[in-house]
C-alpha cells in the first residue's frame, strides 16, 4: 500500500521531533563505550526511565559470561553492562521484536566526546547516529504506535544491549530467546547510506584467538632446542590468508608474544577475523581451520588452542524478509520517502535475529554517516522521518500485513 490512510496519519501526528532531538543530545553526552561499565549503567538507567512511558515491564538483564584471551595467552573474564528489555502484551498471539544498542566504540579516554552542529540540519557527536539516534526513533515510533487502536491486538519486546559493538557476545542468548516465535523484527542501526538506503543481505563475522605454546631457548647457544611460537603464529597467519576466496575474507589482525631478542619465544597469540558471505563458506572455513591447527602442531612441534568462533552468522534475505522489505518500502512511499536497499559486508544484531528464522530489517535508524569515527553525524530531520516510517510499518504489521 503506497497510500497513507487516516489512521496512519493519526499515528504519525504524535511523533515529537523536538523531544527526540533532546534525547539524542542528552544520551550522546553520556559516554557509553562498551567497556565503560559506569557509563553504560547511567545510560541504561536513562533508557529505562524513557521506555517506562510505554506499557509493559522494563527490566535490566545481567550479561552472560564472556571470556577473552589476554596477550599472555591466559583466558580472562570480560565484563559487560546490563541489557534493557521491555515486554509489552506478552500474551498476544502475534508479537514483534525491536532491537538497538546503547554502547558506542568511543571509550571514556577517547578524544571524541563532544557534540557540535555542522550546519542547521547536521549534528556531529559520539553515538548520534550509531545508535542513540536510532533508539530515539524506536521509542518515538512505539509511543506513536500505542496511540493506534490496532496496537492492542499485538505485542512486542524491545531489547537494547550493551555490547553490540563488540559482537553481542554477552547478549546473544538473550537475542535468541527474545526472537523466538516473533512474526518480524526491526533493528535501529543507521541507514546504510545517508540517503536512507537500507542494508539488505549481510555477510557474517567471526573472531578467533589462537594461543600457541612453544619452547624457549637461547637464540645464540641452542636455538635448535627451541620451538618458536611467533614463527608458528606467522606461518598460520599466512596459511589463513591463503584460504580467502570469493565467498570469504580473512583478516589476520595481530600477533602478541615473544620477549627479549636473544630468547626463542615460547608463546604467541594470533588474532583474526573472518567475513563469510554464506553459511556454507563459514562451515568450510572452520573445517580448514581445524586442519591447519593440527598441521601447525605437527610441523612446528607446538601446542595450539583455539578460542572464539562465528559470532554473527551470514544473513541471507529469504522470501519472508523480502516481504518485510516490501512492506517498509510501501510505508516509505506513502510518506513520500524513497526506500531502497543494498547488500553489505557489515554485521549487526540483525544477523543474529535472522539466524533464528525471523524476518528483519536492521537499518531502521536515522540517516547519517561516518560512524565509528570522530566525524560521525546525524541528519536531524531524519529523526522524525524514520520515526514516522517505523510507526506506519508497525501499524501495518498490526493491521494484518504480513512479513
């Protein structure tokens, strides 16, 4: 339907652009880098208060345990902030999932902490697009949607996690739990392009650390007695890179290890990322990786231990997702917004949701750009534009249009 009906106009009339901008400015001033637990706690409290304006129960969920490999090869705990969840009409037979994230890539010691206006319509600041602006869009859309009689016939869960920027490792199980049985999902990452283009199919992402244990020796007196862990790590990095192909990219990113130059290093940690375009490519890589590790141990006479895995499965677009994209496009047309989409190599919580079999559009947030950099910007009029878009999409889903 490319026509805006009176009930939909009534819904979007409740979108308050000034309130949204005020929220973005206030939330952006809170440093909520993924590792800043105090800042995340403050941000979570602010969001809990804001989302309490909606019906339902707001709660803060504890993060699941997550570990990482330290430079010395030890497995250590990683601390994360709590995740916000709002459940509205859990008894409804037809329910939706809306997700966002409160964390940013800018820690408390990062120089990018302040907002500034680039022009009358463009705000530069940490998280203004990715995704505190998106959270404001989500909230405004839901407040407007709740004014519609159609809202009472459906339910939804909202999940705003604290660790999306580092792979959602402490919230992955929560996402899967909330996605189960949902008819459709909307995620509020910023648009793929400043013109509002949506992300369509996405590749996947996985991160591994390989801890390599060799044997130390004197580099001059008896180097033959040593087993050089750094050399083994470097060899593995080259072998991993050689596995690249049309359906997967592999990025050996860092090697930690070694000590004095006159000592054969007995430990090293290789860290790498993969970006598979399909589940088949991901599965084939894992098989190759296990084989490479076994061969490395035999050839270099070292011990190698894997840590990590595929945190974001590839997100192909099936027929159900295509229907949801078409619904969003039709809602945009009714509002005078041209909605297009393109495939992307980036990943987000939309990957996790799609892996649960739920159709999802994951770039329902603001128009903006230069995210993950001090040049990040929000196109301020897009706050109202995208809130209206989501409100109409929700109204149409509730009124019987299917994803």
